[in-house]
């Protein structure tokens, strides 16, 4: 297992090598913006899917709706840029909300994002797998296992370290950006030169029966799914090379610019080409086919789109562990999330994210389209809270130029809040789980915090009861036969200078009990043997009752009770399954008994 781990993950890194695992702006842009950039592949389509319920004549509304999405994008980018400089140690929406709005809003933001990053991995990988199986229908029956395989590959890549995973994953992301720039550039050239028939689209401003403000808001909120992943950079500031805040801010602006250009380009081309959303063909695929036909460039665009959809999951791998670190430092989730692995990444967070994503993929059969609204609302709740938190911060601190900053955050908070409301009003059947998992997560967070606080209080020397004074030691040695294993444990017990050593044998048969007593008297006449008959063939129950009796007597004289458990260790790991696990069961049971010391004496077999 050790050799396999080294092959998959690489050699361990020393702690002082952490600086070498920081990201430059080019690599950070690739792995932290993959989620946001990939949403260009489905964000515009989500707008058209709502508008088509009225008529294809309503497609011109996609232009003003896209303008609204871009306004929100600008507000979010400018706001998160402020968050980066205000909270340079990362944490994003969780830290902002907790610092300015209180613990509950902070946990709502943090819990939403934790779940959202799990959904990011599951949805992105499933979407990418769909693109592959659409191109190769013979693989459709295996799409769940293909999706699981991709998650495992991404998990291993991220366990190898941030820098190494970024070096591998950066190329497909930039290839996707280049592919879409080619598509948008050629498409706009065709429009300008009149190669696209004006009959394919309805002129902007054409009256359309059945259009309502409610439907436009619904289309707008659906289009806002293109903004998922915008917050990832503010969570991952510690992954940047110094000066980290400055590099993170520049990367965020670059991501926002790219996202705005690509999103606008796809919307414009879809409008002018009169693209109609189809179940079996994506909008991007239709635009590419209209522009180039089914040639090499078309397949290049489709291939890079499939890759970016899969690699969008890497945003979750970059942001989830760092968010988990902040929550763990505040004692709301297990402390294991703060531990760095062999390659200096927060490997526990990476592994847990991968496992939960695989569970989600298997449960939903890699058909996670219905999770996209839940995925989007899980982002816009933290968006709303972080914007509101920054508003409170500017009003309270009033730094130079705070009026402009407050305006940006107010616009972002209001639009984000409207998006959340519209999601709940129009897609309640898909987003209602939020109303269940958020209270459940808050309850879990507080139970974990309560446990850590109680543990700290009990372990603190100033508050704990004084330790019991121990006069001596009574050793109980459960034995299953007369073997080298028992002999080894008995010699160890004798070396402890115990007040008394009691060997305990649990028998299921009276004749066997008498025979064992005779053998023991011949082998160890100086060691007291107690035999316990168990008519129900249980070892734990009679042994437990006997320990109770000894413990009661030992308490009167301030003696400690120690149970020494003999255990032999097979040479090969798989051989454990060939033996009963009596010693393991006894040890597990006794660990939860108060005032009993449990020690295991291993005896290693040689063949």
C-alpha cells in the first residue's frame, strides 16, 4: 500500500517546501475559474429553455437578460475583489458573513458552499460524461462508472499537490478558451459580413404575447447559473504566490473578463443563429455546427467543452479543502480537515469531497441535471450573505471611498437576493432540499462545536478533577489457550510488577473448562486462573461482569485495573480475515469502560 501510494501521489514533501506549492496567476486562473468558465456551456442554454416555453419569438429577450447577468457579474467581481483585500487569509463568504453578520449567517454561507462544492464535482463530471457518451453512444451504459473514474483521477491529481494538478489541468482550460474565442470570432465575422440570414432571428423589440415579468425573472435566474464558481478565488487566497491578495485580485478580474466575453459571445451567436435548445444537442454544439459544419474545428470545440465540464470539478477540489480548514479552525467540523497530507495539500478534505461526489453520482445515476438549480441556489445564498456582510462592514468602519464600495455591494446583494427568491418561487420542487439540509448542517456544526468545547473544558488542568492516586495494579489477562501468544503477554504482565495477575478463561463447555484448569496448573502454578462458564457462548458478557467485580474491590484500595489482551499478528494482511477477532471485540468494548486500562501485547507470526 505504501508503494502504491508513492506511485499515485509521489514522494512526501517537507513542510518548508510549502512555498513551492503556491500558484502563479496563469495556473490559478485555469484551476480556479474552470467552474465559472464551464458554465458558459450551459448558462445561455438555461435562459433559452425558459424563453422557449413562450415562443421562439421571445429569444430576443435573451439579450437584455444577458445584460442583467453581466451587471450582476460585474457587481460580484468587484465585491469579491474587495473581499480579497479585506480578508486576505481566505474563507470568502463564510469569513465575511461570520465577521459582520454573526455566527449563524456565517455557518449558513459556509454550509451552503460546502454542499455546493460537492455538487460542483458531481454535476460537472456528469455533464462532461454526458458529452462523451453523446459522441460515443456505445459508452452510455457505462456513464456512471466513467464519471466515477473521472472523480478518482481528479482526486489523485489533487492529492499530488496544487502545483502539479494545476500543471496538468491548465492546458484543457486554456484550450477551451481558445476554442470559444475562435467560435465567437468566426461567428461574429459571419454576422457582420451578412453570411447569417436575418430571417433566423426575431428583431429586438418585437412584441411577444405571453411574456411576463415573472417569466423574465425566471429566465434571468436560470441564466445566473453561469455565475457559479465566481467566489472560488476568494476562498483560495492561501494557494497564491506572494503577494497573494494582489495576485488573487488580478486573477479574479481576468476570470470575470473572460466569463463576460464568452457568455456574451454565446448569447449573441445563439440569438443571431436562431438556436433552439434541444434535448440531444447543446446550444454550443449547434452554434459550432452552424459556424463550421461537422469538421475538425467542430470536434475540437466539442472535445474541449467536454473537458472543461469535467475539469470544472477541480474548482471544488481547490476551494472545498480551504473552506473546510476555516470551519475546522472554528471547531464546527472535524479537526482532521486542518491536517496537511504528504504533498502539503489538505488531503482529508480532498478525499472526503471525492467520496461524497461519487456517492452523489451513483445515487443519481450520473443524471444530475435536476441538481443544477440546487447547485445555483447554493451559491447565491452565500453571494447574498457575503454582499450584505460587506455592506455592514463599510457602514460600520467607513473607510476612505466607502460610499462607492457600499453601492457595489448593495447592488450585488439586492440582485443576488432576487435570484434566490425567484429560484424558490419558480423551481421550488428542485431547490426545497436547501430548507432541510441547511438546518441539519447547522445542527451538526453546533453539536461538533459543543463537543470540542466540552472536551477542552474537561481536559484543562485548571478545571479537571484531580487524578486518582494509584496504590498498585491488578492485571486481568484473558486467555484462549496455552500458546506463545499468551506466554508473551504473561511475561509482559510479570514485568509490570503488578500487585496481582489474574488469567481469565471463558469456556463454552464444562469438560473443556476442567481440562484447561489442569493444563494451566501444570504450566503456570503461580498465576491465578479464573474460569468463567458461558452457556450462551459469549465472551464479552462474563468477562465484563468479572471485571466489574475486580474493579469494585480494587476501587476500595486505590488499585488500578489493567486488562492485557494477547493478540497474534499474521505475516500477511489478508490473513487477518481467516481468524476470529475476539481480541479486537474485547478491546473495542473495554475502551468505553471507565477506569479500566487496556493494553494489547502483539505477537508477530513469522510465516
